[in-house]
């Protein structure tokens, strides 16, 4: 059973009061309990099962403008006293930093918690196995699916209390159900893999096993016997699962931390046009049952809705307390990063988008971490499918795609097929003028 | 004696009884106990941004029957918790009728000392050096606009309790020091990153002001990149420098030679043992026994002594890297590659220090032989798709080669290749083998473990370069 609030609060209170006794001027503590149960299957047969139960405490103590942190998984009183003592000792020897502080009290979250982020449903191991086995069975009903890389189902429940010495103390339970299926296709000496997965706070919101198995199989088969193409500059259509990565890169380039240090290609871009007129980017924390929803950030600060980009113009940063002070901005509740971040829909259908040029390359997978947020340079390995006159013609692999975000962002055209599948979401995206490295 | 049961109601006899009761009809399994302390001290933007200390202990209890693994872990080391885990394992492996394999090799080998890098040097001294690193790096040139430096230190004590009461122990120190420098000139910004590390004390890397070399190297890479021009795109010849570029070996063939992917037949290499997979002269080993290296281990995380495993000898595929589970199912022996990130993670076959041995060419010969290509000196990181064999890595320092001469530096580009074919395209193997500076972490199925790599300079006939210039 997941630990109840009372238990977590007791540990949090103990750490805060002990820190004060030992000389801290303020402190912040997170106490968290997570229970996770996973099953993995392979070729429709049980491969492994795992149960994990984690308890953790992270304490940050301040003495004036000095700060240090400790974390531990051992909740015995002796150990906690030893750790608080060590934290205070470390704080004393750490140099002052004028920007160190707890968040302003008036920014603390207060209010209703009605986003429905916890689903009490519990599946037995056999129920988990049956769910994901059905997905594999559906995938294996396709002739060219010859193997699996493993499929799995996990159920995770968490509870936490975040407290600080300015009187903030709050927390809540969350749940996450995840099913994935990764299959291997084979034909004429070519072997490819692909996956489908679904991850939701509520069990009932998951894709069905049939949808998961069918989608994984189709994608793995569509990659078989790929060709390499000539190097060229061309329009790239990014599948939603890849397009969301470009949005994540955008988010890391506008955090108060990178902005304050100047280590981002979007420094000095506030109120400037960085996308075309049609582009709007929203970050919204209070969507019911959504994966990215939360009530407050890791400092206890309430989370404002942000329209980060409006008609192509950058209107806001993602701000937390410490680095926010360096750029004279108040926290908008983003110390844990973005929440539900998304591009608003464009005005073209998917079909219109893929018919907009004679030749386009549809990218379904990228490999490598090729985004440099200091220079904005982008270069990754990729595979996908060629689109000719609006028709998917043949799979392509072992190519690279490269460009610079400053230019790529201005060329983004979005379809109208946004879905809330992940916490960061994008409609299908077309970007013209990207360099494809091939033969 | 075990130190894990000091503050619990559990003693080693009680623990052994639960382990034996749970595993007696299983093929394998063990109780893995871990106690880790670690620290991370970060200097950023002229300030000590964070000083974190973590103490984590717990156990992972594993039962294996046939090819099914049941695993339960907890950070509460107590009789009740362990009994619950035992019950949990038994409920997964309902009708288990295995015979416990109690055979495990013994060793007294030690490749690093039992020391505690976290506590043997006090925090104030570490902070002082980080501040010196910051000041020194900024003093190198006015173009240095940002410096980030960090110390990461860890000591991990592990004990493995097997059925019948056999107890295997290891104590592992690990440190890493990183410096990242951002330079700005005429509105252009670039970074350079360099780091060192290994299973030893911080002082081994700090003495004689050796830390200045880390800063100098980070600065050198950053300023080189300031002059860089757009990288070419397309297939061309590639010369790889010695040392860290061996992450090519790690990605291109290393992962594909891990036992699990081959037992499951999802690796492109699974039916290629005894076959030619690389050019003549290419010999690759995975070695857990090099003194004080980041990827070295006295015993792996199942208790098997590590060894020097020959993977590819003179172009011929010889062995896969094995943990106990995959070795048993493939009728072979564990090579001591069974590793896990922590007690929270299951064991998988993982690399240690993966190295290509020396050949006889010089780097100079390689460069001279190339009309148009690139010379890649350092990389950021890589990734591989085991099933299709495609792998990538991103250059952090590279130059164009024109008519046998090294030309301008080029912007960070991704290189993509095909694992099984790329080693057949090795045209020359250098005589300048170098190990990496001790900074590698390998990720697999969400688990990170410290690894090492090494290689001499290499000339590869063709790889696709992900630049923007056609």
C-alpha cells in the first residue's frame, strides 16, 4: 500500500524542525513514496516481473544565503539526524549565493486539487500479463512479425509531501499506467523494430491492447527493406512522436536557467518573432487526468497557464525562483519544467500537409542527441518513409537530417491533428529546407 | 562479516534462510545488498550552484526459473520486508522446478583500492578547487563567458548472498571531474567540455595542478569550435582519433554483442559467431580488469570475477558478453558482464572497458590517404538500434580533410553508420591505442553504468556525415 499523507508529513516535519534546531534559517523537504509493479513478456510468454517500493527524502537547508542538500532512502530516526547534521555542516562551508532563497510565500499554491490524477485501480500480475499478451498476439498475427524485443505493462502509484519552513506543506497521489509493445519484423534479410506505447494516469484511458499491437506491427513492417537516399535539401514531415522532441528542445532553450547564463540560442528573443505567424505554444498545468498536469512545482509554487508563443512571437520564459532572480522575473511555477506543453493546431489537414510538395520525407524515428541549444544546431540520425505526390512510397534509413533551429522554427507548418498522448505534444509538423545526409 | 544487518532485526543467518527457502526450486538468483554514498558538487555561473549528498541503501532479491526473472527490491532492509519480497518472487514463479546452480568462480583479484572518495577529502577543499577551476578557466582568455565545473564522487559497497550462504563482496570507489567552458567571440558562442575520472581518489587527478589541464582542454575545444564552419553532408571517408572516439566500437558492435540480444535473436550478430564481421587486423576486447579504470570491476553484480573477454579477433566474431542467465540459456559461462545500476535494477549483460587493440598504421598515413573526408577527434555521445544495426554519434571536435591534409574545424555533426558493415570498412588500424579519460556512462533499458572505451586511430572507408553543406 502507498504511504498515506500522515506518515510522509511526520518525516517532513521532523526534518524541518531538526534543521531549525541545528541552525538552519530556512529549509525545504520532499518526502516521496513510489510503488511500481511491472511485468515483461516476450513472445507471448512471461519474461520477468518486478516490484519496487521506494521511499525517499530530499532536504535542502539554508543558513542565510548558504545552501546545501542531502537525500536518503533510510528513514530511521538515527539516520535522519545524521543526515540533517551533515546537511547543516555542508551548508556552513558552502559559499554564499545572493540568489539562494525559498520562493515568495504569496506564490505558494493554495486551492482545490481536483484534476483527478490518481486512479485507485489495481491490476493483478495476471491481469497485466493478459493485457500486454493480447497486444503481442495481435502483432504476431502479421506474417512479417517474427520476434519481440519485449513488451510490458507497469502500474505506478506515488504519494509525496513537499514542505518548507515558510509554512508550505502539501502533496498528492498520482498514478501512471503504461503499456508498451516492441516487435521485430523480418523480410528478405532485413530486420527492423518498432514500438507503440500508451501511458496514462487512468487505466481506462489507455489505448486498447489491440490498438497497441496493431500499431507496433504496422510500423515495424513499414520499415522493412529500407533504402538510403541521395544527400539533398528537402521538406521533412515530422511524425508527432518526433515533432514533440523539437518542442522539448524549444522549452529547454527558454528556461530561466539557460536564459540567465546566456547559454541558449534564444537569448534576447523575448517579444521577437521566432516562428511564423500561425504558431502558438501553450503550457497548461490544469488539464484533468493529463500526464503533465500538476498543482504546484517542486518549490510549492502555483503554476500559471502560459502562452509562451503567440502568433510566432516569444512572450514568456519558464521561470523558477533561483535563476528567475538573476533575470528579475518572478517564478511562474516551472522549477519542475513544463507541464502539458503543446503547439496549437495548424489549419491544414494531414493530407494537405503531405501533398504540399512533390517529394517529402516522413521521419518517424531519430537517433542520437543532436540538438545543441547554445548554437541552435541540429543534426541527428534518422529513418522514415519517402512521400511522393502525397503517397508513401518506400522506407528510408541510415540518413542524417541537419539544420539550425533559428531557421527551422521559422519554417514550421503544422497540421490539425494534435492529440494529448504525451505530456509534450505537437501536431504533425512540416519543416522545409532541411539537409538530408545520405549517399 | 556483513555490515548490512547492523541496524536491523535481520542477521545473516535469517537472511540466508529466507534466500534458500525462496530459491531452492529456482535455477538461479541471489540477494543483492547495496549501500552507496554519493555526492555532486556543481559550480555554475561563478557560484557553487548545488552541493548534494546522497545515502542510499537497499536490497534486490532475484529469483530465476528457466528464462523467467522475478525481482523485488526495497530500501527497507528488514525481516518482514525480505519475507514479503520472497513471497512475491514465489508467486511469480508459481510451479518452479529448477535446480539451483551454486557454481560461482572465486577470486582475490583487486583492480582498485577500498577507499572512500566522498569522505576522504572534505567539502570545503572540494569547493575551493572548484572555485580555482572557475577563476583559472576565466583567466585563460576574455572570450570565456561561462564556466561550469563539477565533482561527482561515489562509494558503493555491495554484498551478494547466494543460496547456501555464500557471501561475495566488493567496495567500489568512483570519481569524475568535469569542466565545461563557453566562449563568445563576435557574437558567436561555442562550448568545450572535458573531464577525467576513474576508480580512485580525487587527489589522483588534482595533484601537481593537473586540474588545469582539464580546463585548458575544455578551452581548446571551445575555441576550435569558434572557427568551425558548416559540416559537409553525405558519405565520405572518416579518420577517428584515438581514445574516446572508441564509443564508435561501443555503439557499432559492443551492444550488439551483449548476450541478451543474441539469446533473443534480436541482434544482427546473433548467428555470426565464427564469421568474419570486421576487417583483418581488427581485434576488440571487453576488459573488466584494467587498474582503476571507470569500467573495471573486481566482481560483477552477480559475483562473477571479471575478465578480459575477446569479442572479435582479427576480424572474426569470437564471443558474446554474458551474465549468468543468458550464459546458462546459451550453454556457456558468464564472462563477468552481469551488471546493474543499483539494487533498484535488474541485472543485464553490460560492457566494462571495450577496447580495440593496436594495428600498425600511423595516423599520419591515414590522413594522407584521404582526398575528401573528415577527421573526428572527439564525440559527445552515441546511440544504437540493435535490431537494424544502425548507430550514431555526435562530433564535438572534428576537421575536414582535403587532399591528405587537415583543414578547417567543422561544426558538430552526427555520424551514422551500420554496425555489422562499418567494421568491415576499416581500412587502417593505428598503432596509437589510447584509453578514454574516464568519463563514459552507458545507458541501456533505462539503467546507466560507468564504462570505459579505448582504440587507436582508425580509417573508415565510408560513413554518412550529418552536416548541412551538400
